[in-house]
């Protein structure tokens, strides 16, 4: 990995290969302090590199990383060639960064002394930290509401709808939507932020940042060997998520198949729903454990459904309790159970966030909800409708942003992200 | 907090290196805190002891059976419930905390939630150190809920009377009168808001804000009238016919609400949770100025929420005497100080409009609400035992 002849610079230093996953940061730091240079560089190769090429984009079924920086861009030019050029440049930068390499020819500190470095430099010395960068296109990229943009006539998928206003929504436009979404996930927050920062920089003149959000802890698991994390309500979240090895469920609920779209360029892609859900943290913290468990429908300590068993025991929604079902009908589990929604499931990949405090001394914190679905019209809108109308959890939530994006399929070496859309 | 954010591998390492320092998990062990353990199965109810000294008793009930179970502590007559815990799912543990004076009792598990349950005698001996244990908590609880039920009935009747008056003025286009009545009448609603909200069908018709609706929902009730009276720029006022429809709907649905409110039955936990919810309403809707978007009469609502919570607390306060004196004192003080804060904004018979408050003033109010809400959230556990 220590290429010296390549003009592309590797940022790599020592990092334990055992440090793949979230532990990498802390363990790596400890190891650094304790063992210094004793670690053999060769032993640590590619342990935390996720290939950005493939049939699907990375960052969807990839084992959920611990940190995220996601950003919504608006395209400021109407020049299609300029947009495509930027996507090519982004792709090259993403290919470098996901391998733990520096962006651009001169990297962070080897270019002209009289020019700003091509890489911003804050990730020098850090590994790739399982960085993935996933891009998606918003409805507004295709049309300004009256006419199409960038010559994309006829390319707008039917499934890329405008999400409706759900009961109780307090969506802030300046935190929502956007022409392009870029999700960077990594096990090191600095690596994720570095990725977004460098892509934004490359994009100046072509795109401008509309909104961005940092997530500091994953709230779902996407592989069976990951532990189910807890959200800021203190409950395990994503117990019933679709996992990376469940090919059948992925084909059914996540990946757009050939027969399932009016847009051939979307085959192998998916749709991303992103919503910033602020939690009324202080009010929740004052709710009795009884209330908390009845709202969620699960035991707080173990994650088991209120109908008994352990975390992965299927909830028994029919089991009678002292007053109605033991899992209350308006609990989150009962309300969103696939059995109530024609069996549909989502691949959820959200993150806990906090943006400090609001002006009233309360945490501005919650869940940055991200879900990947084959079609939001069947896999998200009906569920969110049911939830916003009747879910007992609503009382503690406030949806402050909303976005739906068409995530194009993955690419092979030599292609650029979004090529299927622009060259089909 | 930190623990929740740490990935699994780090947790494991942390646990190893911390061994020998502290053991945070020990206190969660039921056996460690003097609890009486109850092993409930589908056909047995094994209580770890059949006697305990008077005072606060804690039963840790573990359902080892396959059916949902309940656990009861019954008085000597085998009928009166001293304490109960319901909805214990298979494999689940729940605690029952009761204050019991010297006497004879029955402990009972009810697997499947049917029949008389599996009973065994349970004896409470004299309290340790000769401490007095109130023998009439049940009577105190009954007094509390009866008093509160009477309050709800009264407020609901006044709400109906006021709504009729408001509706008539609004329909007739007497804006000055309707605007004066609006915050005053709403106070009756806000005093018993958790009760009103418990009628899930009526609440959205009467009290929904525009943002609460989704496409296709009809915007009706108080906030519909509010928007028309304090019309925002670019808003097209309703016709007389439209106003009449809104007014009629408000009266009709409030009549239904009042009919139902007269028949409501309460329990101590409902009172205490209701008081807490009223403060939650203040914290999430009033302090932020979101409840009364157009009229900015949020402080009337704030005052009413506070009064409603205080009534519930005062009805329950005798249950705190001698058992939770510190909590009682704290609540009394914090209710008084928040009221004092609010009194600073009184203007005549009403209040300042919320958009006239400075940022600092709003922050102070928010801090006062938090200061009261925190001890108030401990009231339920203190009164149900």
C-alpha cells in the first residue's frame, strides 16, 4: 500500500487490522501509543477499505459504520457537461479516498508550494476507516417543476415522487430535498467529514451545499454479526432490519429490478429516504419506563418484544394483555410491523445526531433516518402515514427534514457515478 | 451514555480493563436490593418469603411461564387490591412496590390473567424501629381521584358553556368578543388537556393545529377559528356560512366531550401522569410559542396547564406525607416559583402576548418548566405504592 512512485498519496499509517469496525479508532489509538512502530505495515493492509466499485453502490448493505456526514447539494449550473465533469472528478476523488489515499495529484502537501493543496489534509495519517460514499439524485435534478433540466427528459423515474406532508411534519425546506445527495459513512468522523469537505470543494461553481448533517452513531445493523445499537431513546433500534446476506429480501425490498422500473438506468439502484427526526429528549427522559416500553413495544433492557422472549423473538401482536394486546396496538412495533403493511420492509441505515442545543437549553438531537427501499410509494409512504397518524411515539418526535433520492447502481472501474443516467 | 455509543469490541475491552474498579451491574440484581422475589409460572407462584416487616415492600416478579401473568397483593379479605402489576409477558420481570402496614395479606399470581389466581398467605409484621406505616393509603388514593374527577367535570362543563359563547360570537362575526373569549375559554380545555386528548376522535377535530393535518384532512376547531380571527397576511377570511359551520362543529363536539368527561374514572397513576403530561405540553408547545401561532396567547395556555397539573398534584399530596416528604417539598416550591415567573407577565386579567417576550424571558420560562417537570416525573411512582 505504500506506493512511492504513484502520484496518488496514501494516507495510511499504522492501524491494527483487528481494528476494523468501530473499535478501530480507539484500539488503533491505544495501539499507537503502546506499541509505536512495532506494528508491521504489511499486516494491516486493506483491512478497513470498502471497495467503491460493484453492482450496487457501497454504503447501503455495507456493514453500517459508526459515523456519517451527509449533504444535500443543489446544482448551480444548467450546463450538463459541467455537471458530468464534476461527477467524473467526484468519482476519482471517491476512488482515492475510499482507499485511504489523498485527493488530487499533489495530495495534501506535495503539490506546488504556491498553490493550495489538492487534498485538504485533515485525514492524513488516518486509515480509510471503511469509508463509503453513496450518491443519489433528487427529483429537482430532473425537473424544475415546469421543464426538465440537463436534458434529462423522460429520465425521471415515476417512483421519484415528491414526498407528501405527513401529519405533524415540521419540515424545514432549507434542511430538505436537494438535487444531489452524498452520504459519506466511515468509522472515523474525521474521515467522513474529510470526504464531504473535499467533494464540496471540487463541486464549487457546479453545486452548492443546501444542507448537511453529521451523524455520530449508527442506529441500525446491516450484517448479522453486528450488535444491534441503541438510538437516543435508549432502545435497541433496527432489530428487524434487512441484512446484507439476505439476498432475497434485498431483491424484493431494496434493489430496483429490471421489471420494477420505468427507467432502465435505475436497475441495480435503490431509493433513499432521508428524514431528520428530532426527539423530544427531555420529555422522553421524564417518561416512566412503563410508558417508554409501551410506546416502543419492546423491553428496554433486552430489546425483546413485550410479548416475551429475547431480542430476535418475533413479536406476538395478538397476545392478550390486561387491557388489550400486551404489545399495545399504537406501539411503534405494532404500528410498523410488516404484517400490517403487506409484508414490506426497509433497509434502515440511520444515525443518531446532535446539533448541540436549541435556544431553550434542550438537546437538538435525534435520529437522522435513512432508509433504502425499492419504491417509496409502497415501502415508505404508507408506513409513515400510519405512523404519523397513530403511533404513540409521535408525541416524542418532530420531523424537521425530508428527502427522497434515486440512488443509481454501482459502477466498475473506469465508469463514473451516475453514468447510467447521463449516458443511457 | 458513553456505553451506548461504544461499539461492541470497545465495550468488551473496556469491561476487561475495568474489572475490579466498579461493578455497575450489581444494583440491577433483584436479590441485591432487598426485593422479595416471585417466580411465576403457568401453574405455580413461588414467593421467596411469606413475611416481611411493614413499610415499603418490593416484589420482583419473574414470569417463567408461557402465559401473560399478573401479580397481586390482596388485603385480608382476599378482595381488596393493595397493589398489582399487570401485563408481565413470558420471560419478563416486573416490580411491584407497595406500602403495606402490619397485617395479613395474600400474594397472588394470575397466569393467563383469568380466575382467582394462585394465592398464598403473606404476613406483614410490625415496621422496623417502630415506624408508623399509614394504614389508609387506599382511602387517601380514593379521596384524591374523587376530588380530581369532580374538578374534571367542573372544567368540562365550563368549557362547554364558554365554547357556546365563543361560537356564537365567532359565527356572528363579533371579532372583538371572540378574540377576548378565545384565550379565556381555552383555559378550561388546557387545564384538563390530557383528559381531552384521551378522546382520540374528538381531540383532532377540536384542537388540531394546521401542521398536524395531512392532505385531505379538514382543518376545524379552535385553531381554525384562531387563524380566521388573527388572520395572517394573504389569508382569505371565511364567509359567515363557513364560520357558522366551524362554530357548530365546536359546540357539537364539545358537548360530546363533556358527556364523556362526566363519566370518566381515574386512578392515582392517571392523575400523576396527567400532571406530568400537562408540563410536557408546556415544554413542547407553549414555551416554544407553537401552540397559538396566530393569536400568540400561549401564556394563557401555559397558566392553565400549570393550574391543571397543580390541582392533580395537590389532590395526591397527602399520599406523599411521611413517605416522600422531600419530593413533596420540592414540588410545592417549584410549582410556586414557576407560578411566580408566570405572574410577571400578567396584564390585567390576561397575559402578555408570547411574541412580546424576549429571548431571555423565554429561556427563563423554559428553565422553570424543566425544573418543575423533573421532580413531577417522579410523582407517579411515589403515589401508586
